[in-house]
C-alpha cells in the first residue's frame, strides 16, 4: 500500500523509531510501527480488514471517510483513502479492495 502523511511533522514522528518512542511512549510506538508495517505490506485495504490484528474500521458521524486502527489503548492510527475519487461499491460504501493508497492523518484518542 502507498502511504503518505498529512504533515511532515507527523511523518517524522511515525517513521523515526526515536521520535515515535519520544512522542507516543514505548508501548504505543511498538504498536504504531506494527500497524504501519502491516499497512505497507498490504496490497489493498481489504488485506487488513478484521479479523486481521489492529481492528481496522471505518468511523462514522463527523469522522465519516476516516478509518482507524488500534494502537495502544486508547490511541488509534487515523487515515483516509488517498484516491480521487474515493473507490466506492454500488451501495455507496467504501470499496476496501480498491483502496491502494492512504494518507495518515493523526494518532489520537478520539473517545475522550
């Protein structure tokens, strides 16, 4: 999968082991690295669909169009398809099998 980042700062925080540990702590940094490795290894988003570890899922409401994967609780890796137009199925839902590029937009606890 092709992965880009919303900002250069976020890219540096997530791609440097040292910065990832400093920003998110050791345990969360390990999980984030694992999730990024999983996404890099995937051909398309469908490859990381549950029951694949990380519980990749679409968000709803004001976060419609954003997907999340679990990092260390309560943090999530947030990303969106990097396609124009976004691949959709006939019913209008996201076609996970056609998403081959994503943009990482944040790491956050969106529950709190």
